[in-house]
């Protein structure tokens, strides 16, 4: 489960970065929300993902 979570967080961050770079605010917001959902899911299971997440991406 942890490895799958890491993969999904990495993918969400990559998609978020691409959307920001392409100046697609709707897509960026969508990927940011997905990233936040993944972080919340990890927290519910007691998994600290802070080292995997670029906090600057979350602030938008």
C-alpha cells in the first residue's frame, strides 16, 4: 500500500507541475485536490508522507 501511495503522490505532483507550467488553472486545481486527498488518506492510515510532498505545490 505504501509504495502505491508513493506512486500516486508522485504522479499527482507531476501532473500538477505540468498543469501549472501549461497555465491551466482548472487542471492545476484538480491535481492539487487529488494530492490533498492522497495526503489525507495517508494520514488516516498513519503514514507520514511529508518527505514525499513538495509543500510549495500545495500552496499554489
